[in-house]
């Protein structure tokens, strides 16, 4: 089963991104990319985008994502080419119902057209490779469902062309919350100095300090209770995700918040420090990174070109028979 996923360079990668995405990118036959075209749907700084794109790609490699599977989206033009064909099979009504557009663009001045149509680009990302399972966070469920709808419609109207993908949800990793506001998701889009976010390249002492300062509550009981104890629940779920444990069972081992925080900090650093060391090693040889990304690009082009060609012919364009 082919696996595919991408991460948008909208801010520095976080612990949540690693637990929910990077460490799940393990399929040696998969396709995992930095979705830099998606980062252009809202106002952006070109230099920062270029820097983050390179940083993301290097972190993916440092996290152990298999060689030959990592590439930068803009380096593979089949993504943008298929996206336009899918725009021609999508409806304004269904695009206007997408949560991201409703929250970030609908009714706002100077909303970019790409924000409205980018679910078609995401669908192209998925459908180009015949991906059967798509590991994404919960905030992208709706877009994967749209990709499924587009694939079914295209196959019905133009002939069997695309594999209809299945959503592959993470269990605990998608629930990593902000340490300062445990009712909100830990987001890479937060400001670089946001105290509730653990970034993959933060120094270890900063990471430990942020965890020790995590918001809890005035109670003293350690238990997994998302409704009444969101801060403690978040810490337990982070610990569980880092140690492959069960948050409800882990709670029984603690009599104080301080001991829990210490163990969470140790577990998080045990996950992040090896990644940081490998990242530092990779950045000493920029040429090696370029070669790895070129390998991923070439493999992605080879895999995606036939399906783009098939979709082009099916719609009556190049190489089609009237």
C-alpha cells in the first residue's frame, strides 16, 4: 500500500509534527514532501519560505524518513499541473465549505484565489501517486474526504484513472496540545517565541523549561480527564506518544505534577535529541542533502508522470482520441 503525506512550511516544526507525522513516515515505497506550494496561499515572506523549506526537508531526513521518499513539492511540476485539471472537475460549493477557507478567507479582503482552490492541489498531491492511505492530522480530514470525492467523480465521468484513498488517522499523536493553552493544538504557525510550543530545534534546556512550566490546574490528582484536566491530560498523552504507553495507565504511576513533568521532559528529550544530532550532521554537508532531495524529486517525477498523462488524455487533451 502506497503511503503519502506532506507538511506545509508555515512555521518551525514542533513536537506534535514529529509525533503525528515525521515518525510515521516510514514506508520505503512512500512519498513524503515539503508542501511549499501550499504555503503560498496566504501572504508570506519569500526568504523565510525558502529557509523553512530547506529546514523541513533536512528535518525529515534527520528523523529517518527513508531515502528516496523525501522531496520538495515545487520541484515536481506534475502537482501543479494535475491541480488545474482537478479544479476543472471540482465545484465552487464544495470548495467554499472547506474549513480552512471559511476560517481564513471567506469574506476577508485580499483573500488569495489559491486559498480557495488549494484543496484541489492537495487532492493532486494525493491522487498523483495512487496513494492508498494518507496519514494526516485531524484538521485535514475534510480535505482527504474531498480528494476521495474528486477521484470518484473523475473516474465516473472520464474513466478509471485514480485510486480512491483512505484516511489513516494517528491515535495519540494528533492530540498534542499547546503547553500554555492545552485546549488548543500545538501549532507550527505560532510565533517563534510562543511559550507553549516545543520546536524540534529548540535547545534542550528550553524544551525542559517549557515543559516544567506547562499549565496544569489547582488540583493535585494526576488522571487522564480531558474535560476537567486538559493540561495534565496533554502531558500524559505526550508521555504516552513518546514512550508508546497508555495515558490512562501512565497516570496511575504519579502522585504529583512535578514528577510527571520531569518524566515528560526526559521522554521528549529522548525523542528530540537524537534527531537534533542527525540534523546537525546533515547540515555540515549541503551537497549530500541536495543529492538526497534530487533522488526524491526524480523518483516522484517518474511515479507521477504516467497518472498525469492518463488524466490529461482522459479529459480530452494531449494524446486523446476524439
